[in-house]
C-alpha cells in the first residue's frame, strides 16, 4: 500500500470516529432532555392537582368571596414560586445544553472542513506529475524561496529539489 492510501484510510477512519462522537453526544443529550421532559410533565400534573383542589375548596367554601380570592392568590403564589424554583432552572439548563451542542456542531463542522481541504491538497499533490513539480520548483526558486521551503510545501525531499534546480542550471 502506498502512503497516500494509508493516509486516506486514516483520514476516513478519523471522519468516522468524529461522526460516532457526535452521534454518541447526541444520544446523551436526548437522554437528558427526556429527563427534563418527565420533570416538566410531573410539574404539570402537580399544577393540575393543585388547580383541582383549589376549585373544590372554592366551591365547598361557604366563606365570603374575599377569603376564596385570598386563598386562590395564595395558592397561585405558591404555584408560581414552585415553578420558579423547579422549571426555570430546567429551562436554563436546556439553553446551556443547546449552546454547548451548537458550539460542538460548529467545532466539528470546522474540523470536517479542514479535513476536506487537507484531503483535496493531498489528492492534488499526489496526482500531479513530476514535470509540474519541476515547474513549481523552478518558479518558486526564482521567487527567492529556499530549497527547504519548497520541499516542505510540495512534500518532497530536499535532494529532489536540489536535483531539479541543478538540471535547470539554476544552481
């Protein structure tokens, strides 16, 4: 196998690993969201029970309407307090999870873009014939670049760059 084939296989394996990481992270977030959803449903059920109890108390109460209104406002106040204590932190947590997931997606998207550009560079470098390398070497040397810089950019040995420059009578 050639180095390019091995590099491509390694790149493909890296992309698969990244997708697996994203998939696993998504599963974990979905589990957390299910827990939050169950908590919200339980709170809605408790709210329903409290409203039902309130309605029974107001209908069974023979006290003046002012006391029923006071009782109703007291129960509503306690319900609102309960909501503030339990639902709003859940909403804040969900928003944090959403931000984390968005950042993770952006980061992974950037990594994938970089991998794709590297793959394209590797494909371009491996498919170009040596004659085009010779032209590039000569043109970059004429621009004042050193042999080491040219070899590094083209991913070839310094000896090959030196040989091409000697054959072109530039050295």
